[in-house]
C-alpha cells in the first residue's frame, strides 16, 4: 500500500469470490436471512434468489457439455456405450463433485457464514493460528485462476445460446455470420450496464432462472422416452466401462464431461449471501433433478437419432417452442454471466482488503443492497478479455478447449486448503481427514490432468492470465513488505519520539490531528514531516491503523480499539472484515461510546505518501521494482478508499528506493 496509509501486513491472505459489503450499508443477504428466521416465506425467497445467482453457470452447461463429451467419445468405442457412458459420467460428476464435495461437505467449512477460496484461506490461517506460506500461495493461485474462469464463462455461455439460431427452423446458415457480432453486442451491453448497478433487475434473476431449469427438466423428461434404456446411465458401471475401453481417450472425454460441473464453486462462494440451507434445498430439490433429467433426455435422443449428437440440446427443442427457448437461453446465459462478473468484483475487493492488490476504485451502486458494487478497472479488463475471446475463438466449440482448467485448479486448491480447517478447527484426526480428502483430491487431480491435455488447443489462456495475476499479487505483497521493513528500519519508535517531545515541546496548534499508519509502534512519516517542516504539534494526536481481520465482517462492537498513550497521543485501531469497505469517518463516530469524540470537519488527516524509485542493488529485481511502482502509481487515492472528506486531508511525502 502506498505511503503510510494503513494495511496490516499480518492480515491473512486471499480467497474467492463473493460479494462484499460496505460497513455503512444497511444489510447483507445473510442478515436478511437472519431477519426472516425460520419463516417459510423467507426461506423460499432465498432459495429462489440462490437459483438465480448461484446456479446460473452450472445451469447453462447443458447447452454444450454433452455435445463436446459425446463428440470425443464417438471417436473411441462409439455406439450406445459412448452415449450412455458419457451421460453416466456427467451424472456422477454432479453427484460426487457438486453434491458430496461442495453441498454436503465443503459448505461446512464456512468462515462466519462466508465461503469461497479467499474466505477458506483466511479460515485456514486462523485455524493454524499463524501465517502459512503454502496456504498463502494456494490462496493467491486460487484467486488468480478465478479471473481466468471469469473471462471464459460469459463468452462461452452467451455464444452457446446465440448459436442455437443455427438449428432454428427455416433459418439454415443465413444468420451464421451474425452470431459472434450479436453475442459481442449483448456482452458489451451487459458490461456497460454494470456502472448503473443491477439491484433493480436482480429480483427477476431467480424466477427467470427457475423457469429455465423447469424448461430443462421438461425437455429432458419428454425425450427420455425416446429410448428409455438411457436410465442405465444412472449406474456408474457404464461410465467406468467407457473410460476403461477408451484408455487415453478417456482422459480427453473427462475434460469435456467436467464442463457439466463448471459453476460448482459458486455454491460455496455465494454461501454467505443466501445461507447453507437455501442453497442445499435449491440444489437437491430443484436444480439437480432438472439437470439430471435434461442430460438423460439428451442421451435418449442421441440413442434414438445419432444425428442429434451434432447439437443435442437444440435438437431437443420442438419447433413451436424454438424461438421462445432461444430467447430464454440467451437471458439465462446473461444472468449466469452477471453472476460471474459480480463474483469478480467481490474477489477484487477481498484481495484489496487482504493486501494482495493495490487499492482499486470500488463504487457502491445500491443504497439498500450491500453486495451491489462496481469496480471500473476490473469491468473494463473483463470486457476486453471476453471480446478478445469471441474474436479469437469464434465458436463455443472452440472455447470449450480453454474452459475447465481454471475451475479444476480452484477445486483442487479448495480441497488442499480444507486440510488445515478439518484437522485444526474441526478436530479430526489426520487419518480421518486424509480418508475423506484423498478421494476428493484424486478426482480433482484426474479432472485437472484431463483438462491440461487441452493446453495446445486453448487451455493455455486461463493459465497465462492466472500466471500474470499471480505475478502481480506476488510483486505487490513482496514490494509492500520491503517498504514496510525499510520504513521500520529507518523510522523512530513512537515512544522515543514522545520522550523527545516531552523534553523539547514544540509549538502547539489547536485541534485534532489523525495520522494514518500501517505500524502504530513507529512514528508515522507524516508526523515526522509535520514536526520537521511545520514545527508544530496538534493539541490532540491520534495514531490510526486500519487492520483486516480473518473474518468476512466485524461487528461495530468490535470495530474500534482505543489505547491512550498520554495526554497528547492516542492509538486507535479500526478492524474490518475482508469483505468490508473501510469507512473511516463512520468508524471514528463509534469512538463516542468509549468517551472519545471527533468532529470530522475540524479534524485534520495526515497521510504519508512515498515516492518510490527502483534500485537494482536491493530488494526485488529491477523489472519487478518497476512493476511495483507502476501498480503503486495507479492505485486509488487513499482519501477515496477510506472515504475521508478530501478537504480534511494533508499529504506529506518522502522518497524511498526498493
């Protein structure tokens, strides 16, 4: 973090993505859930909301998952086993990866009700009671891979829906040239709408997505009777036989089958918004049955008509319902894309709070919904990335080659990080933990390996993007640590400065001065410069530090900690959760309850700003120094980040080499 502005260097590292909350926002979905209590109306409202947000990604997988997997399987043993085996693998992937691992097991590893890679990382750090390098590295990798998935999901989802026009009755190939431009126009409109907020439309997401799932289930149920023998796919025997008979090709098939479970991470990541029970009920009672029926229906249709394998989902749709279904599919994929974009905004805010990224401009687009945020920089980068994918890959078939690696990587990371939580927090023995996690880890590794085979065909893209983000996060955390160590080495301990001021009192200025610093034990740079150049000390001086806790949110009762030093100085520590935005003036107003009053408009905030210059002889390599300086110069203004009235801020700078 630039200058002397606060960031707790001991804050636990990152995790994935959820929606964040402003400390001053009225309520979160989780508190809304609590307000509803056990009432049925509140529970089912949250369940419908979860169907719209949580299951949007996995709900659009039937558009392309079976098409890709059966296309590969027909190059092997072929025949009925290729179809039944693929449907069996898809069903059991849903059962093992989504139902067993996420819904029934991993959702128990919540951080004060929140889930996701970064929340799990913070929970794992808390469980072992110290910072762990390997957990930190896993968290950074998980957060970086999430963005790789974030640019592919909108592109492949919307494109696969618009491609349905190819099979529309009476159209032929006349509209093929318009597929990519129309998909691009829809996505551009979606990204441009983010700055206005989506709170007004969000209430429709659940009902529309519920209609989408009902349509999936109805189409599947109708076509199951094309060849009722498809019900054999409910037995894992046929999936195993297909893998055994196809050998190496089986790994390629698994990479395509995994497309059926992309989006499973959202069940865990969005847990804090809707609660465990609504998500579990939505999955077990509604989403899973609808998806199962649809995949069985697609399989039965192909058994009855091999030509349907070319695009089985759209082959299921009767002519009279084709255009309404195409419109519904497009809307469903837009909603799924919206959920991914919102998740990217949330992960970014968490990463900033945890010190993994520089301060970024984060705006709140709703006064009533805490999770409604907009991050302009991330929105622009996602839009550029998504449009680039559309231009380069041109079709959902080509995009499937790039899809899956990032998601499987995040799933494996979640499995690895949960080890510390289960052994330290749950109190399980090491052997019991391994007996539970090794099967999940094995399945994650198999899926990851199968998706890595796609690297020459496009899977390198999310890996390269993830590597770039890991480099940025590592550079920022390493550079910030070097600056912090250098500042501590070159600075004067606060207690020594106070003794010096007692021996030689400076001129006193009326009012209160607040000095923001990341280390409250050393004299802030701004305080030293104020004494050196202005030769004054205010009547009241506050050394203010903002820290990030290893929990998602901190209640107001634990927000402020005051430590009097003497009549002239006080230390105040403000603690925020990693899913909160620091609003310093509001937090300082809480000091009244502890007998300390602030009139913000008569208080001066002093910020130390460091001008960093690269040095080839110390710290990081020169190219990395320049990257860190670039990140620092483009970081958001601390005045805006901490919501301090601009007219009350004084910045004093110094030059430092890294």
